[in-house]
C-alpha cells in the first residue's frame, strides 16, 4: 500500500511539471525558433500521454473501492458461518458434558457394587473390575475429547470476536466517511447556492461529490481564461473545501464534439479540456489554502457527454470530490 501511495504522489508531481512545460510552450509559440517550438510540442505530447495514464490510475481507484465493498460482504458471510459453527460446537459440547456425567455416575455405581461383592467369587470380581477399568478408560477418552472440543470452541470464539471487531471498525469508518461526504456536500451546495440557476449543479453519487459547472459560466467560446463570474464560483467552491485534507479532488475538463480550427493552442478538444481544467485548478490554489497535493487536473475532451441533444451541457468542468480510502485499504490489507 505504501508503494501505491508513493506512486500516486510521483504521478501527481510529474503531472504538475508536465503541465508547467505545456504552459511555457503555449506562451512561447509566437516567439521561439522552429526547433525550440517543436521540442515544446513534443513535451506537450508527453503531457497528454501522462494524462491518459492518470485516467487509467483514476479508474483503478474506483475499482479498488468496489473491491473494498465486495471484501466487506465476504467478511460478513464468514462471520455468519463462524457464528453457526460456534452454536453447533456449543450443542456438541453440552451433549458431551451430559454423557460424561452419566458415565461418571455409572462408575460410581460400579464402585459401590464392587465394594458390596468383593467377598464373592474372584472370577465375578475380576469381570466387574475389568468393566470398571473399561468404563474408566472410556470416561478418560470422553474427557480428552471434551477438552479438545472446548479448546477448539474457545479458538473459534476468539476468531469470531476478532472478525466482528474488524467488521465493526470497517462499518464505523465507512459510516464516518459517508457522513463527512454528506456534510461536505451540504456545505458546498450552501456556498454555491447563488449559482444554481447559472449552469452549476452539486450531486452526490457513489460516495463522491460531483460539482458540474457549464462552460458558459466559466469561459468564452474556445477560451481557457475563466470569466469573472465563473472565477467567483470556483473561489467559493475552493473556500468551502479548503479545510479538508482527507480528500482526492479531480478537476475534469469536457468539451462538445465541435472541432477547433485554430492553428495555435489549443489546437484540439483534448488540449482545450486539459487547459480549462488547469485554469480552474490554478484559481483554486491561488485563492484558498487548499492543499495542491489533493488536486488533479485532467481533460476528457468530447468523449464523456451528459446530453446527446444539448451540446452546451457537454461543455463543462466537473470537480469530483472523493474521500481518501487509504485507511480502509490498510484495514483490508491486514485481514
């Protein structure tokens, strides 16, 4: 798990460096030699490839969250099985106790009888003594079996208690995560209520908060510069979450299917979506104390539309806010 976290940190650090070089390339296009310009274009291409890799990493996070839920379901089934085993062993234990008690009573009766007839025929005494020794051996065997069963029962009970404690820990941690997400969603919705009729929505889905801002609120057509009203919305969003540290935040740029005719940057919808997401991230970090390490800027171009009949809704910025699941993964890893 440590390697996994370190890997994510390295990816983010590299992404920031790549985005920095991309911005330099955009600013220097009109005034650098052709060779320098080509080098910058190559670096921009590398940036796009790294963004694609990060997209795959983000999908892995979602898959791991689902794996966590499946693992919890499996553990609950194991707990039910352990409870049943413990109940069955308890019945067997009590049955052996009763049988052992009967055998001891029989031995006591035989000893009394032997005492009464010890002056009888030696052959009869020997037979009865043999019966008594057999009963004693059988009693010892039953007692040994009873002790072994009792030991196994105690082990099962300890295992059951341990599993129940781990499940309770997982359930409590997930409940706290869910509650914090709900509270954060309410706080964000309250902070952005003034933009509700201007192309901004706040939703909670699958344990994550999705803040969607239509492009008309943020950007002029084809532009990557955030307009004043859109900047106000982004700043208020950043202020609402700046005190949160246990989060993963992805800012995704989305475009419609219309192509770009510009020969300069942005040259296509991929680049436009990435640059717009980067502009929003820059505003968030510049106007709040939000930790840049929990932020990621990504572009998804035209390939994730929300309305096939309304292009305006597809041109948007989505801010996806998810709880950090590292603590849950650590608990699962220790199972």
